[in-house]
C-alpha cells in the first residue's frame, strides 16, 4: 500500500510540473511582436455570424462528405452574390429619398434575390436531394428568426 501511495504521488507531481510548464508559455508567438504583420486579427461580427450560420445549416442538412465537398463552394458563391445585392441595396437606401425611383430599385433588388435563389436551388439539387436543397433556404430563414428571437430576449451571446 505504501508503494502504491508513493507511485501515485510521483505521477501527480509529474503531471503538476508538466501542466505548470505549459502554463508558463506566455503570449503566443504571433502576439509577442507588436509588428502589424504578425498580429492575429479577430474576425468581424459578421464573419463570426457567418461561421455560426454555416454550422447551423450544416447541422440541419446532415450532408455526407461527398455532398459537402460539392455543396459548400457553391453555397459560398451564392452568399457572395447575395452580398453584392445587399451592398447595392445599402447604397440605394443611403441616397436621399426619391420615392418612386428608390422603390423601383428596391423591387429590382428583391427580384434579383429571388432569381438568385431559383438559380442556386437548381444548382443545389444537382448535388443534394431536392428536400435538402429546399432546407438550405428554410434553414437560413430559421437561423435569422432564431437570432432575432435570442437578441430580443436580451442574451449577450446569441449563439
């Protein structure tokens, strides 16, 4: 029994020394130098939400590895094209109001989004079953509703 206690003590002492040695590492190499080239940049809030949204969609779709390899690059193209329309829409809304013209442009942006969704639905069903392709758009809407619901509840971290 005395020998077992001695071995246990040695193992715990070794683990304790090992853990404290790792804890003394200091700042990561990328942060040790104040040079702008080596600083680690934090992702923007939009980028973090994009990552969370993609994880949410991935969970809902439950794609195989083969399906994922084909789907995600196409989904990224879709998101890029949506971002272009969103930027145009933002610029339109930033201009001084000219009722009819601004309204007509807004309808045009909504139509472009609808056309993008139709186009990419057709692209998605080439890679994944139609039920899952439809679930892509439903998951995006559900994600937005869930995000808004959590923000309304006053949570600091929506996800």
